[in-house]
C-alpha cells in the first residue's frame, strides 16, 4: 500500500519456492519504481481489480513493435509507476549468452528502468519491465550500440525463437539456430513494422520432442523430422532388454502407431506406419536414432486462448528440406501472408482464419497439394474431400462411358 | 513516365486518409494499402509502393504506430492515459 505495507504480497513470499514478490522486494531496495509496483500490486489484490492500461502510442522511432505501453490509473498514489512500459529485446538464438551480455542488459535497465526483467517471455524474448516514455529512445540507442535489437509486439512477426538445436542436442534434425537467425534477419521489416491482421509467431524445434512447444505456441511451427527409416542398432536394443527394460510393454506398447514389435531378439519397425513421435528413440537413445534423410515438418495455426479457444498447429507440409537459403520456406510464408493479409479479419490469427475458410480452401489458395498427412489428429480423416476436385461433368462422362 | 507515382504522393494520400479518419476510425496498414490500390489503380500502385509510403510516413514522424488490441497507424497525439 501507499504506506509501504504489503501484507497480502508478504503471504506469497512465505513459501519455500522463489517468488516474484521476493525479487521485486529486492529490486525495491534501490528502485523507487519497483517499490511503487509492490504498492500498486497490493492495492490490486485488496480491491480485486487491475490498475493498468495496456497499449497506446509508445514506441521508438520507426518501429511499431518492441515496446508495450503501460500506464496506471492511480498515478497520484503511485507516481513512480505512472508510466511502466515494457520493452521486448530480441534474444540471442537458442538463448545463449555471455555473462558480459547479461550484465550489459541489466546495467542499461537499472540505469533507465525499474531493473526488473523477465527472462524470457512466452515468445522467448528478454522482457524488460517498467520504464518511462522519455527513457525509451535512450534505452534503444544504448541497446543497439551493444548489438541488441528490439523484438516484436503488436500485429507483426514476433521474435522468432528456436530450441538449442544442434548446439547441444543430438536429436536435432536441422540447424534450428541458423534458421531462426536467418528468419529474424530476413523479416526485419515484418518484425518492426506491423502490417498483419494480428501477430505471427515462428518457432523452430529441432526434433519431434518439440522442446519449444512450437506445436502449441507458434503460428508457424517448424519441427525437425526425417523421412527415411529409424536407425536401429539391434545389439544395443538387446542390451537394454538384458538390463531390464521391458521393450514390449514400455516401448512397443507405448508406440502411438503400434508400428513396432519385439520378439526378444530383434526389434521390427514398420517405418511406413511410424508417426515420428520420438517415443522409442527417447526410451532407447543408445539403440535408436532418427533417420538420415532429415528436414522439418511445417505446421500452421496454433495459438493461446486469447480471442477464441486454444488451437494446435496442423500439418501443412509433411516434409521439407531445411537448408540455407531456406527459399522454399520463405516462399511459403509469403504466400500465406499475402492471403491472410488480404482476407483475414482484424485480430484474426492465421489458425482462426484457416478454421473460418476451411483447410481445403486455404490450401488451394496458397497452391499446396492436399496430402493425407494434413489431418486434425493422428489417424483421423484428412481435411480434404477429394470428390471436390472432380471437374464438373466428370460424373456424367464416367456414366456415359459405362 | 509522367504518370508514374512517387512514394511521397502515396504517402501524402495516406496521410490525408488517416487525418480525415482521425477520431472516427483507426486504420491498419492493410486498410491504407487496399485504399491506395483502389484509389490509384493496381497498374500504378502496388503493395511494395504502399510499404515504402508507410515507411516514409513513420520515419518522417508524420505518423506513428499505435496499439489498441492490434497495430494501427495514426497521427501523433497526446494519450489520455499519459499524464502531462
């Protein structure tokens, strides 16, 4: 509260786990902004209403994204959080930092803002919480001098993010870091100058384990996969069995495609039926590996439940080679954007747009051949009703031939 | 070609559109693009030219990006929520 007492927040600070309240209190020791933030939050907990206004005209010159405006409606009680804008900073691909880079960001933020950060937001960016309008340009200037750029916010391409990929993971089926960096650099205009009906997120996951949860959180999920057979080392499979792993029950029994069988000596995989779920590979990493012909599955349309309900991505291209300069992927993106920008409604995510117009119509409009892999759920009916692709009069001709 | 449109001509037309809609309707970049192509004709004005015109409006500070549930282009003004 305005008197500095925060009894409700103090309760959150009592458990064994780290609390955001503890961190804000630490920041409040040297930042008046953080001190007022605690007071405002206590007030919200007491009155059970929020006191923030979101949006507005704040930003840095030339950019339409990266700064999220926040003003409080009780500036008389908490003058230090009268302005409390958030800045999104484009994170290094795969979230690899040097400690010097982290210190640089923190120093800039303690000098110009509240000192509070969120590492990282749901899109993956570094989120810097709380600064005044007049501090935005100086912060931007200092950040760019150190090699950082703002990320995306608003109706634009959001900061693309990637899992650590081949840098630390043996399962990466393509170089997620290289693709993420390439997309970020290629789509600078789309990142900083909002021109879409709503946000558009890319996430690059190196394998079907999908550690960045791209299938649930990205409009375009680029998930590493392979199209040949799983590599099997039968002697290593036997070794797992000898050491007590119940292969029939725990590996074959949990395979969603039921495409493998273990006779006690040899693991048989019907690769044509495999859905590339990675379960068997995760269970026996020394014995099984993804195939050698690797690339990515391109999926489209997931989102969190903001306007309509949550959606998961659907398969758009079952397999695409993922090699620089990634022209096939970029051509696909641009076709999707052209259609979505032309026909999409305001605040309609691309997944909602597809739902509205129908996957069949969408695929036709972006000139993608329908495929049985484009299903809502594994082993479900395809979206495409092939009879629609008969030309008018086909039936009559066939009838005439009989 | 005497008939060829310049970025500034499109930017001026966009600016006038934003000015006349001010206070009544917030315009998105796509609204401006569609209106310009319709106004000047698809043979004289395309998406690329509109993109350049928007860039010119923003970089010259004649317009700013705003956010109210979606991103818009507006003429700079004092926000009600930003106390003097």
